[in-house]
C-alpha cells in the first residue's frame, strides 16, 4: 500500500512536471541602449505584446533597457554568440559586422522621413536585411532612431566654422567619423552607455543624436546648445541571434518577423510624435535650440566623405538610393 501510494505520488508529480513544461514560455532576452521611456522601449513593448499574442504565450519577452546588456557593438557580438536573443540598435556599429550597411550612414543621404522609410521598406532595405543574414545575424525589420542633430556645451553652432575643433562623440562608425573630420571637428568614437558621463566630465564637448535620444537621455543636464543640423538619418534595426532564431519553426520565425514589423511601426509613430513635441520640451529644460540652420555649407564640407566611401565600398548601392530618393 505504501509502495503503490509512493508510485502514485511519483506519477502525479511527473505528470504535473510535464504539464508545467508544456506551458513554460520560452524567455526571449531583448536589449537596447535607451531608457524605459524611449522610442526603443515603445518598440520593445509593441514587439512583446505582438509576439506574446501571436504565440499565445509560448514566448515571453524580457526587455533590458539603458545598455544594461552593454553598448550596441557589444550586444551585436552577444547575438552572434547567443548570449542575447534580440537587439534594437542604430546602424552605428553595424557596418563593422556588415559593411554593406555603411551606405545608410552617409551624411545628408535622405531628405526626410518619408524618403528614408520608403527606401528601407523597399527592395533595397530587404536586400540589406538579407546581407545581414550572411554575417551570423538575423535582420528582422528596419525600425528607426531619427535624424541626428548636434549638441554641445561650448557654443552655438550655426556653420561648420562653429563646429571646428569641437570634440564630438560619434558612434563607432567610420563613415560618421570621416564626416566629422571633414567638418573640422574632432570625432571621438565611444559606446553610448559611456556618453552621459563623458559629457558630464567634459571628456568630450558634444555629441549628435536625434531628438528622440536627446529627450530620452536628459542630455539637457549636460549640454546647453542644440543645432538642428539633421546631418544624417539614423536607421535602427531589430536584430536576432541566429542561435535562437534557427531553433524556431518556420511559423514561429514568421511570428518574430511580424512582431518586429509591429515594433517598427510603433517606434516610427513615436519618433514622429517627438519630432513634433521634442524641441519645445528641450527648450523648457533650458537648451538653446538653433532651428534655422543653413545646411548647404555643412553638405559641402562633408562631401569628401562620399568620395572616401565610394573608393572603399563602391557606388552601386549609393546610386540606387539616390535614384530612388
Ligand atoms: O541607438 O549610440 C548612439 O548614439 C545611438 O543613437 C543610440 O545608442 C541609440
């Protein structure tokens, strides 16, 4: 009797264990560098909602904000070795892994949001997602960071001459660094999580980021001047780890893609909202904002960056974008 009770208990426990296992959701780790109030967080939450809904709870998404999993370059490396499952990142460090994406980082390539979104949602954007797949990464969807503008703690910048000699933190991106060299500034590449402290301590004088990022990071606490240079469109992308993704069924992979597209849509809507409302918010917080910048001299100053780019990477992609734009 004791034995049969014991067996009964064991069987019941085993069955209960199986049931728990069948229900246990697969946890997906998602990282990005921005705060929990940022446009990336809006995108991460939209992704989470859609994936959990499509999969009926078979997956759950854990969002790690503010670079708690590292900077963008580190997180991309994490995808390749499988320590992170999903990352929302700018293209800043991506060219180091997938050189074909550098073309997107050229200054003054896109004129406005519609143009940039249209190219990324079209054939060329799909082709680049495919190229990313050849480098131990999964390109799930293009999303958005925004047009980048220059901030600094020294002076009003209205012309390239005003930017001369400024130590400007750039992303770890050779195309951006070259553009800032051509402007006469002193580019200092640095991972985003180090940036706030570097500005606070005066290691660098300035930085450049979209309104979205300036708002989400309270940069007004360490930067007085903002010039709406819009010198480069900053795409963002949702990347997956092939180690996680290749283990999914085709149906599950399609859920991830669909959730990534929903995420991009939510992020872009938030970028657009902040383009409308962000400048007033930055002014309220004490930044002086130069809205009326003549960009022609800036465009002219960075022109050699185009020649350097095409000598290294060819002009095919560039010409296709210019023809579409
Ligand atoms: O992707 O590094 C940067 O300046 C990026 O714009 C930021 O991490 C958001």
